[in-house]
C-alpha cells in the first residue's frame, strides 16, 4: 500500500492530447499549449510535493522580509525554532490519529495533567500556604518538594512515570474507540474535559515552580549558542547570543525521525494508512485494526505528554492549565496545514514538520506585525480553513492524475 | 464609554507626563499583558499606553489572551524586535518569574505591573500592599457587622478567594484573615474559590449558600466579582441596602467603578483601593529610568500602600479612588 505517495513525484507524459491535430490553427497554438501545460504540470507537481509547505514558508518569508527585516535576524530565527519543537512533538502524535481518520482532542489536557503531575513528583520545594489545601499535600508533596525530589535519577523516574500515565490514558482512549466503537471525537472530548478538570483539582488550579535544572533543560537547555556581537538596535547595548541547538530540538528531531520510520517504513505504518483509508477493508484484509487503533492513541497521548514536559521545562513551572485555550487549534491546525488529511489515509511526518514550521512562522510574523491576539487567532483560523480547502483540492488533483 | 475612558485617561496621562523621567531619545517599549478582563486592567492598559504615546515613545502591545506560553513567546518576539524595555502584566506569578529572568538574560529591563512574580528579587515590581489594603477594608466591615449583631452572636463570613497562584490573591486572603482573626471566636469562615473566574465564582458561591444560607459578611478578593455576587444574592433576598434588615456587610478590593457605585448605593460597604494611576506611573517611570541609566537588570519592588474607601470616608476620599474617577466620567453610563 502506497496510497500516500504524492502524485507529484511520479513520472508524467508531457504529450498533449491535441498533438495529433491536423488543424493549422491548432498546430500553430501547439507550442503555447504545451508550454502552458508544462507550467500547469509544474505547479501541480509543486502543490503535490512533500515540500510544498516548506516552499510556502520560504516564499512567505521572502515576501515579508523586506517589510519585516527583523524576521530574518538570528534572534527571531532562534525564537521560531524554539517555539517549534514542543508543538512539533504534540503534532506528530496527532498526525498518527488523523491518519486513521480519527482525532485526539484530549492532547491538551494530557499535556496539562503531565505538567502538573511531573511538577508534583519532582519539585524541590513547595509553599504550604499555597498548596497546603490541595489533595496531593502531605503524601505526594510537602514543603521539601515532591516524593521523587532528591532521589537519584528521581527526575527521570518521574518522567517515566508520567509517560506511563499518558500511555494509560491513550490506552483508555484507544480501547473506547477500537473495542467499544465509540467516536474518537466524543471519547477524546470527554478526555479533554475530564482530564483537564482532574489536573486542576490536583493542585486546586495552582502552578508549581522549583523544578530541578536537569528537567528544565528538557524545555530550554542549550547545547550550541552563537554569538553575533553587540546589537545596537535598542538603546541599551545587548549581547546577541542565541540558542540554535537545544535539548528540545534534539528531542523533537529524534521523535520525528522515529515517527517517520514507524509511519512510512514499517508494516505498522502501512496498517495505519490502511485503517485510515477504509477500516472495513483493512479488517477483511487481516489487519489487526483494534490493536493498531489502540497503539495509535497511545502514541498520541505519549507525544502530548512529551510536549507537555517540554513546555513545562520551558516555562519552569508545572501548570494544570497548560494545553488549554487555543492549544488544540495550534496542534490540529499545524498538522492539517502540513497536508495530513482530516479524512484519514494521507499523512507524512515530514509534512507535519513543515506544517508546524509554517504555523509557528505565521504566529511569529503576526506578532512582529503588532497584531493583537484576537487578530492573530482570526488569521490563524483563516489559514487553517485555507489549508483544509487545499487538502480537498490536492486530493481532487491527485485523483485526477492517478 | 470607551471614548470617555480614553479621554479621561489621556487627561490623566498628561497629568502624569511631566513627572516621568525621560530617556535621551524616544524608547520602544513592549507592553505585554495577559488580557484585559476587568476594569482595573482596562484602565491600567489605557493609562500606560496613552501616557507613553503622549511622550513620544513607541508601544508594542502584546495580548497573550490568558496563555502563559503565548506570553513567553510574545515577549521573546519583542526582545528580537529590539525593544528598549518591557512592561509586563503576567498571567501569574510563576510565569512572570520565568519571563523576567529571560528578559534580563537578554539584557532587556522589565517592569511587572500589579501582578508580582513569585520571585520578587528580579525585575521592577510594582505591586499593591494587598494584605494591608484587604485588612483595612475587612476591618471596617467586621466592626460594622459586630456592632450590628448581638454581643454573643457568631457570624458567618465568606471570602471569595482569587487564584492562589497569584500572589495578589494570597495577599488579599492573608489580609482578610488578619482582620477576621482579631475576632476569631465570633466568625465562621467559608472560603469560596473563584480562580479569578466569574463563572467559577458563581457556581461555588451558589454551592456555599445552598449549604449555609446564613451570611453576615462577605469579602471578595476582587471588585470585578460584585455583579456575580449580586446575581447569587438577589434571588435569595440577600442583596439588601445598608440600614435594612438582612443587609450583608460587603467589601472588595481593587477600587473599580462598579464598587464605587455600589458603595454610593448602599449595597457594598467598603473596598480596598489600589492606586492604579500611581502604579502605572511608577512602572513607566522605573522602566524609562532604567533605559536612561543603561541598567539592563533593574531590581526594585515599588509598593502601592493603597487605602480603604468606606461609606464613612467616601465624601473625603472618593476622588482618590480610580474607579470613582471613572464613574464621575460616566464610565458606567
């Protein structure tokens, strides 16, 4: 099964149907028609290319840089990259679910729950005045921090525990969808509401700081920073040192590579596509549909949890409300913009990478244009709608070419 | 209404203008706020943006829409744009600490307006003395309630608690208990969580009143909850003016226009006042001074002492309260 292969990569005949025409007029018009067709073919090839959204991002930058020179500065590029990594990890999980024609609305609440649970487990101190009335006080959390604070490898044990917790949530979602045949939308909507409320209940909506430095590094640890000299744009002299190779980058790229291999180069991946294209046909063909669906939801939840951990490290705070607001809009929007189909059966991790890049770039440029948060969200909504329309157009085009 | 507010704020801004230190050249200031969901934030936002613009500074506004991560990214974008300084209204004290540290690491001075970071040691922090202001307001209604009650009566008090992740909410709760504990044997206290959210406050207050319908005294940690409180008390016949049977002694904190009107109308008895114009002026002055002095990591806590406006002192002090000034300008018309 190779249904997700973009048609743009296939060899095409550039022979016009009118090639055999005896008409003098037609003959005279032939080179123009051929040229027009070649241009159209190239445009279609670009539209169907794996790199379409990357091209779009580069074109978008090229158009805007003359008006927004700050867009191409090292400081801004460092920001764009830094904003990209945690979102990419969550979007990779969503890509798997969308590929089976499902949706995972619980990712935001999984991220929030993960954020607060890890903080409760590994924080090195906690104020009793703020957290003394919470259900976790006294047995999981004290003034001396979480139960794993100060223990050898406590941070990593905590990370492992929350990943297991996320996997269990994904398992529950997957079982409800695969075995009970409940709609993914409904199951994960319940997860979104229930898990988010549970996360808030755990600390009574309070945030938790004092996270160990090795954990914070997951969200903002830098491996390679580049020094670009003094910056004189501001009145105050400023060191231009910007992080480019960071731990979040390493984590996100590793996960993206693993996910790419899993989705595009394994039997499991082919089965995921088969289910997304036609679940019944996949069942008849002997695909273990239930097992695959459950696994996909587990992957989605674990990705949401890793993303949640990265955001938590980045903000240096466990937050039960992490993943609320427009978070899902960002995750699903970035995935769809990349080209993953809402109807299932069509996805690539590479597409999601470009989708996240474009989405983050969009948010960044709208900020640089000094638009308000409301305008930014309106534009983002419009871009997601355009991406959904583009998805439909690409499918139509692909069907026509195959 | 907004035009009137703008006019009023512009007048206030001009009044503030002369007092604020000016850098050698006009500065670019990033004003990052979490949202403008209450009168206090709306008025503070207008005071800051109008004053800075009047003085020839460029203001880049960033509204995070109550998303701490988004605010973090927006401030980073501001830093990339080469702003000279940042004025921040954070989502909460924890994210403020991270954002302030990040800005200072990038050599950009930052002032936090009204909602302080959990770590007060970094950045310019302009904050009201919430505990003292709350205590003054609650002291007043405690005295009134005890005076009106029988000598041996035990009274029921409710505190609408804010988001305890916000040091402002913690300070206000502390002030409330400081006042109540002076007469600890006379009060049963119920804490109603609001998380600074009107819908949450409404649901929890309804639940508290269903469990215990007798209330003698109520303190809300923010004036913006008074309409919510009214919608719960009024159907139960508990929204009663001073001097009438069944009046619940009420106080709030912020000093907004609604509280001013309700004190005049006799439904609310006191409110703790944050001096919004002082706080806005202090934040702007401090950040502009840091830019002038070339100080990239100014660390300073500027405290707004505030005061309590009560129905007894309102004749003398109402025009010291920003909400009453707005009210006089027709803010609620």
